[in-house]
C-alpha cells in the first residue's frame, strides 16, 4: 500500500493466481484439487480488489511473467517504467502485462472470475 499515491500494487504469481499465460500450467497430478484451489484464489483476489476500488484505492496487478524471463530481457526495468506513470497519474487500475483473453471456464468447468476493470 502506498498511501501517498492512494495506490496498492499486487505482485501475483502466475500459477497461484491463475494468470492465463505460458507460466500457468496445472500439475499433472491432482489436477482437480489445484484447479479448485486456484479458482478460490482468483475469487478471493477479485473480492479484495473490488473492496479496495470501492474504498477509493487505485490498484495495480503485476504478474510474475511481467518481471521474470530470460536474463537477456530486462523485464523488471520495463515493468517499473510502466508502473511509475500509473503511480503518479490518476488511472484507477493497471494490469501488467496487459490482460490476455482467458477461457470463460477453468479446465473442470468452474467459472473464471476476472479482476475488476473499471477504468
């Protein structure tokens, strides 16, 4: 939380928070358990972000894939360069990298909640 900017920045692991990118792969064993677990995480994330936005906070979600990659790429510097203008600006929400189109349902048919996008 950055009260001076009325902003909150979350750094989400792609696996644990269900980002639909190449880093998101379900384990081969006990897939149903992991699908449900990650689904619950995304529902909790969604509720948390809604509460923060309703309370007047600005929210950024930075995904693991935005900062991790081959050593020859400096993804962290690129991500920070994108965060700074948002932090000092007035846009309510930011997601880095920009959202990908996720499936409407998870592999076992659970609905796929998306985090609030009100901007």
